C-alpha cells in the first residue's frame, strides 16, 4: 500500500493537519507536503528516526511506516536498475573535476570525457557522494551542528534537516545541482585517485566533518596494516607435518582469517586446510585450489607411517 495515501488518510481520521505532523517529525511543512504528494521519495529507514516520530504522532505501531517505506524504495530501485544510466548534469561533473587534485585533474578529465558517465566517473561520483553523506548523517544527529550549519546557510534547523534527508535519499543517477551546491561541494575539499588500484583519498571540510581524510580501497591490497599474524597460524607454518604441502593460495586464504575473541590453534588451521580441499564443502561449479587427499604425515612429526594406509594419529 502507498505510504503517502496511508498518512493522508490517517491525518483525516485524527483530524490533524500536515503542519502538525511536520512539527512532530521536526521537519518543515513543505517537506511533509512534498512527501505526501509523492514529489519526494520516502527516505531510507536506516538513515533517520523520522519514521519513529511519525509513527508516534499518527498512533501507528512502531516500525509501521518504516516497513512501508522500505517496500516502496525496493520497488523504485528495481525500476531504476532496469533503466540505462544517464550522464550527470554538467555542474556535478565540473564540481568533481574542480575538487580533484591538480596533478591528476587533466588525466581524469580526459577519461571522463571519453564516455558519458562511464565507469570511472560513476565510481568517483559514488565515492564522493558516500563521503558527503557520511558528513551529513553525522551532523543530523547533533542539534548543535544543525543550528550552526543552519545559521551559516540562513536556514532553520527544521529546514536544514529536511534538506539533509532529501540529500541522503539521492543517488549518483539523481544528484541535482542543489545537492552539489548545498552538500557535496561544502563537504568535500579535495580528492585524488590512484588509477592503478582505484583507491580514493577524500579530504573533508574541517568545519563540517570530524574526520579530515577518508580513504576508500577497491582492490585487495594484502594483509591489513597493524594486524599481526595469529600465533596459531605461525605455529601452523612452522609445523611441516601440517603446512608442508599447502599451496600459496591456500596459505594466503588462511592468513586472512580474522578472530576477535578466541585465538585459534595450529590444529584449527590444519583442519581448515582440509576443509578447503574437501569437495563436499563446495558447490559443483566451484574449483578448490587442490584436490582432496589424505595426509600421510603425522601432526607434529614428519616420520612416515610404516603402513601403506594413510592416517592421522593424535
């Protein structure tokens, strides 16, 4: 069922006005009006507590409007995915290029202009939009930030909150000139990209953001810095009876496993290695790194068994 219709019907039942709902939701009456007239899409449920306030005012069960909004957003997303992506407005592209570091700007512009809204332009646009939304989402939770930012923009906290909700609800295919001038431009100071790894570094506005720089990685870069190898994994590597016939691919996968409370033993990694080789643990289309085979060596001892049968003994 359409959320806008349900809200309008409920307001009539309660004999309340849109301005009453706007006051309860702490947004402008104009925002509620556009939401109910379907000129604005319902905001994402995880980005705002707007629905909790509206549920309480309209005397709906908690989560009622959020569930309806989520269903509508999914339908809209299906429709958008079926469409061919359109190029950005000229203003958003020029903003991206203007914020790019000078040493990379010429090459990035050349790539952008080869294809209307191509892969690189979508990647950069999505990343900068994500970073700017993080700044806006963080500020949305702080009343002092809303008052300060609203004063700079000559807006009330309610007007600014409504604008942020609309900005959080947009995507790279629908970003407007207003979004660029009001949020994306002020939040982003500069950005740069490594065209070999496609990692991006984004410098954020000091007055608006708590973090000055955020980095986005889009390729595997090896072991994360600052994370040491597990002691159990080191012991596993030292024991030839456990790890002697492991391939580089298998060792790399085992090394990337992370644990937060329990510390795995060498035996854990050995058993995990055997699981990787067991075809029963994978679908028919997958290709494990090695064919399953029994280990003819004892754990902790490289002496061969006299019997022709392979076995693992404690």
